[in-house]
């Protein structure tokens, strides 16, 4: 990413001029020509030299570090959107947004229910299943009898033999590698925090296959692909698999849509009629 010195200078100057001293915890004082902060005041709040702030605002500075940008964002009381804009202008990727953990917003639950013709699931970036609609439950089974700490799609893939029965045997290796590579990407984004490290440790101890794949150090964020599922009641169904980012940095919405004009549309409609109550559950 390239630093845009001119736009960065303009944004910093205007953000400083918009912030009143009282909003930054400073006394307004007399003899102030403009209502905003002085460069010296911003420098003091951010812990940098006034000369460097001047060079930033004159578009002749070196590229600021992410630590300095974070200090400037705090000093200027920037919103998350303004902070991200600051990082991008300085040639850095913005920090990861807020995480929701296992808390699910009511709006997402409402959206899942409204997707009556499309199997949909909400998961964390580590693969913990948080919620799914009725058609996804009819397709993949209910996890209500599974302990919460085991409702993870990577954990179940490598530890529950029933899960793989839903997928063609010749595709098992590909699914294994995709799950491990995606988990690697998520763990790295999290800087291997406690939830990520704990899951990886559990998987390594429970599955030799996972341990071997983890040693390959493959990484790939899974966003979309073609997926085949073998359902015991309606037979094979082919899907276009989409993984969508939600407002939370650590939650994803998975959608399973049949290809246009395919026989999978009829199979999915039959599954919708059967419903999760009568569809055969193989605990996938």
C-alpha cells in the first residue's frame, strides 16, 4: 500500500482543527485564533514532537508507524471509520475491527430466519457454529446435543467420523486441507490468542491427520467454492458456497446456493418440505 502524503496531511490538519481543546481534555485558554487544537497540543497528546506533526501536515514526513498512527488517532478522538481512513492514507492496513465472540446480534438471527430457501450458518472465524436456519439444520443436522466447546466445524471434521459421510470420499483430502489452511489464517489474524491456540492444541492432540497438515503451514482464507453434499434423504446436492464477512471481525455468514438450472434446486426444495424435524440426522 502506498502512502498518500498530500491527503494524509489534509486529513490530519482538518481533524486537528475540528477538535476543540475541551474535547481533548485541555483547557481552552485565552488568545486562541481557531477553536481547534494547536500542533503543539496534538504533539503533546500523541507523544511526538511538534516538528514531526508539522512535517506530517506539510506532506514532507517519512511514513509514520502504526504505533504513531494509533497515538494520533487516540489524540484526535477519531471514530473507527476515521481511524481506518488515517491508516489507509498512511499506507498501512487498518487494525482489525471489534470482535463479537459468541454474541449474535438479533439482526443476524432475523436474517437467518428470513433466508428460508437458502441454507445459512453463522460461524466464528475459528469455525465455531453459532446459529443456523431451519434449512441448514435439515441439511447438516442439529448440534443441540453436542457440547458447546465441540460445535466447531474444524473440530468435528477431524474428530467425528459421521461428518465426512456427508461428502464424497474423493474430496475428503481437499476439505481437510481447506479447513486447516483457513484456521491457520484466522489464528494468525488473532495473533494466536487463547481461543485459537487452545483449539489448535486440542486438534493436534486428537487428530494425527490435523497435526500432519498443520506442519505444512498452508494458509488460505475460504471465501467461496463449489461444494457437494450427500444427504441421506434427498441424495447428492451441489452448492455454490459463499462466506460473507459480518459487521464483527470474527464472525462469518455461510450461504449454500444451488447452481442455476441444476437438479440441486429440486433436491433443496424437497429438503425444505421435509424439514429438520423429519430429515435424517447424521450429526454432521
